[in-house]
């Protein structure tokens, strides 16, 4: 092709990279996920842990005690505040009643008896050992019942098979009368509307009448246009 077919200095050249217009399919639009880095990593490949250079978390602000920054007031001493006596306007507190501690004359050590001093044994005329002869409350040997070892309902023991004295049943035996078995007509047919789409159902009842208003309404001849009544609201209405 001659140079006269082109306008300007531009000439066709080979592209530096793949262009989607040169391919019929998506082409270089779809790429495999990378195997390096942490973001958009290939999920089918193992990924190493990633660490960030985030800022250090702030230290805890709450402390256990006031510390050296706590300022003690200048007038506070070991024995309390160093200031002049201050008085309030509150009423005087009522003194509580004094505690009346018993004096030495209120105690009688000689009445302690054998609790403090040694004494001879003393005997009374009351009955001896009245609590031992009381009726015993604990159950005796006859109060306990041992479970029976006869029958099928034995606890903790293996029992032999037991048989009952009931009569022989007629079901399945030679005495069963098979002619009394219910036939096909004894079973009712299930309505198909139970397990299939139910068709619309119609009744033979009489047609219901439309609702009508039976109140008497005035006709055109009931109104007199010539007779006009003026109301306080400046409204004109005809007198029927």
C-alpha cells in the first residue's frame, strides 16, 4: 500500500499486549487467581499466614490505685485535717442510753452447785430410765416383705415361661368362619377430591335475590321549587 492511503503520521503496528478485540472468545479477560499474596489467593493452593503493620493498641486507662499523681490536700495530716473547728446548723445528736453493766454484787458464785464445785451423787424419786422403756419406733423383721420367686414378674431372677388358661381363639383356627369376611361392597370408595384436585361443586338451591332497599324515597313531585326557606347559614333549600 502506498503512503497516499494513510492520513497523518499513524501507521498500523503490533500491539504491545493482548487485545480482547483480536480474539473471538473472552481471551485474556479471564485469568487464573494468583498464588502469591493474601488477597484474591487461589483457594485450591495453600496460603501462608499474613501479618499486618497495624498500630499498637492503646494501654488500659483504668488503674488499681491513685498512684503518685494523687495530690493530698496541704491541710491534711496524719490525725486528720489541720483547720479550725467548724460548726454546722444541724441539731445536737441525742445521747444513747448508757450500757448498764452488772457490778460485782450481782454475781453469786456459791449458787453454781456441782457445775463448779465437786459434790456427792444425788438420787431422785422419779422413775428410772423412762426413755428406754418407750415403745420402739423402728420396724421389726415382720415389717419387711420379700418379693415372691413364683410367676413371670420376678425382680432380679430368671423366670420360666408361663401359660394362661384362656380359651383358644377362633382367628386363624379351623373354627373360623371365612364366609363372614367382609366383601368388596363393605368398603366405601374414597372421594377423588381427597387426593386429587377437587372440581367445582354446584348446588340446586334457589337463586339468592339481590339486596334491595325497601325504604320510601320522595319522588320529583314531592319537591316544591317555588317555596324557598332562608336559613341562618345563608343556604337555600326547597320545602317538601
